[in-house]
C-alpha cells in the first residue's frame, strides 16, 4: 500500500459488543443448566444409595423400621406430643371432678369451671372469652357507630388470610414451644372414678416410659389393622358369591326390560309402517279428487283435453329404454283379475313361468358323424337392441304406467294453463282449484291431532321433550327398584352362606337361593329368560311377537301394581 493511501483499521462497534455479551450470557446459562443437572443427578444417586443402605441394614438387624435421617427429631417430637396429650387429659379429668365437688377449682389447683346445659365442663375464663366474642360480632352486625362501620368496611376490603386445614393447624400447634401448665391435685377423699385411666398419675413420666407407651400404642394399632385385614379376608368368598348373585339379579331384570323394549319397538315400527301406508293412500285419494275438481272447472270454462290444442303432441316417454319400441297396450294386461287375492308363495311354480322365460335342454352325442344341424344351438343375433324382444314383466309394466301417468298430468297441466290464461285475459282471478299440486302431498312424520289439524314442528318438539322426561323418570324408578331388589338378594345370599339365615329348600334353586316372586314371574313371561343365564343359547335374548302382551302384563306385576294397571314405559 502506498504512503498516500490511508490505512483502515476495524474498530469494535456497539453491535460487536452486543454479540459478545449475548454469547457470554448463553455460555453462562449453559453452565448453570449443566450444574443443576449435575446436582440433581448427584442427589438422586445419594438417595438411592441411602435407600439401599437402609434395606441392607434392615435385613442384617431384622429391624422393620425404615431409615429416616430425622429419626431423632421425630422421636423427640413424639415424646413431647404424647406428654402434652397426657397433661391435657389430666387437666380435663380433674376439671370434671372439680365441677362436682368445688366449682371454684381452688382445692384442685385449676381455675373456676362451669358445667353447661349439655353436661360439658368448661373453664370460666374460656366461657367469658366466648361471650365477649359473640357480643363483639353482634355489635359489628347491628351497630350504628361510624368508627365501627368504617373499621368493618376496612376489614372487608383487606385480603383475607389463607385458611389452614385442621391437620395443618394441629401440626403447627404441635411444633410450637410448649411450657407445661401447673400440675393439678386431688384433695383427700376424692379419687378417679372406676373404669377410667388415672392421667394424673402419668404426669411426671420420664421420656423412656413415654417412648415405651408410644411403641405399645403403635403395636396395638398394628394388631388392630392386622385383625381387621384377617376379618375382611375371611369372608371374601361369601362376599364374592353375594356380589355375583346381586349382579345376576340385576342383569336378569335388565334382560326383561330389553325384551319388553324390543317388543315395543317392533310394535311401534309396525304401526308406523301402517300409518305411512295409510297416509300414502289418503294423499293419493286427495290428489285424485283435486285433479278431478280442476278438470271439472276447466270443462265448465270450455277447456278439455280433447279440444285443447297441443295435448296430442304430449306422448308418454319411458325413461331408461334406450330407444326401444314399447307397446303401451301391454300395460292393460297388468291389472289384477277380479277374484280372491292369492297368498304369496316362497316356492317357484315352474308351470306359471312365462313362455319366453322357459328354455329347453339340448342334448348332444359323442358320436358327431350322424348328427343333424338341428341338434345344435343356433344364435339368431340381430343388428342391435331394437330387434330384441321385450319381456313385459311387472317392472316394465310399472314403468310404462308411470310414463302414462306423467303424460296425463302434463296434459292436465296444459289444460289448466289455458284456462288460467283465459281468466286472466278477461280480468278475472283464477280460482285456487286450478293451482293445486298435481302430485300427492304426503306429510311424513306429522301426527293428526284431535281437531283434525296436523302437528306442527314446535308441537312435535314439545311432545318429544315431554316423552323424554317421562321416559327418564320411569327409568329412574325402574333402576331404583332393580337396585333395591339386587341388594336385598345379595344380602340374603350372604346371610344364607354365613349361616345367619336358614335356606328354604322348597323354593331354593341350584345355587341355594331363589329370585323374588315378582322377578321370577316377570322372567317366566319371556321364554328367552325362563332358562338360567348360563344355559341360555345364543340368539335367545328377546321375546317373540306373540308373547308381547303377556310380557307387558308381567311387567306391570314387577312394578308392584295389580295386573292390568298402567306401568311406566321402558321405551
């Protein structure tokens, strides 16, 4: 570089300093994270090692107590707590005696005591504090002093301290420093009543005796827990059998409900199908009447299908025939003959099969030398589908009838339109009979009310909600009855197995217990439930249609009502 040119030197700017600062912070953050991870792993390893050492020590010394690093602190706390309980029990015991002999408590070295109306004994000091506290609360609630009101408002606006649970309060009270109260005394001639422990004699027990007392209490509680566990395990089999019997009874009752509900669903489906069919027939009849009225009105005005131009051009058009020639005169043969309606048979009578559907069996010989050409099958294939002979079966005839009906409707609509145009040209409004629908208007799912009007959507929703509420109420009643019956059956089974209830050999079944009479009667009404549940074959879960009336009658008996009364629907 020449001397005339200036030499540029890179000087670290604020951006470079900021980048180095970020890098340093990132490096320190990674170091702190690694240090915390290392400390966490170290503490975990130490805990595992202490646990392993404690396990080895317990096995070597046969000591069931687990290792605890605060064992000495807990031992001293237990001793202090037990001593405090002894002192409290001794003071209460002496106060009870003082309430009988000396309410002032001077001779017993306790304060004045008061016996309340419920028989409990409290000190006069605690009773006075309670009365003062109640009076202060009453003044705050009903007082008119401005300072009191302002003070109570300030207290309400301040955040309330967090409430402690009973266990936390007892734990904190046990950890507070404890100074023993003055020892009470019993005057001469007064002794502790028989049957009560003399807590005053345990007042000055040393720590070793109190520790032995705590150990004996722990062993006693452990023995009680062990005895309770053995007692619970002793009747396990009986309880299991009683539980199985209870579940079996509830399951059988639910199977009865299921059969009754399935029968009700079948009856409702059948009724809905009949109502739908009748609704279709009524809609068709109404539509025919409306069409005849409209044609009659058009004829009155002088418009008929015969004298209306354009009706000759309307031809029936069959959909999906692909240009085949159709003979509409063949539809007339589809009408049923006048005579009794024949029942539908499952088997096919070959004598009634159409001629074009019958075939002939063509036999061939192994000897081809002496055969004629007539014995072989000949295929007469035409130029296309136009040459194929149509089979005028019921499907094709129904299609042709629909095509004819559509053509007839189009003709009637043309006649109506000419009549409407004529009336409008003369300044007259067309009547409503000429604007009716040409197709049947079948209103599905709408009920007909008592006044003849159809049910609206809102009325249907209200009816559905009412029916649902009734169903839920009936279901709750039935479930409650079933649970009560199942629980009673389980208790009887357990009492019979434990020998506290004699078995009735006449009415007992193979399991040693029989169902109640109303459940047995309801189960006998359904053939699928009459047999035991274990021996029931697959597919026998519901009653047949011919037993629906009997099952409904027995369900009324199950509800505790006389036969023939109305019972809540299980639907």
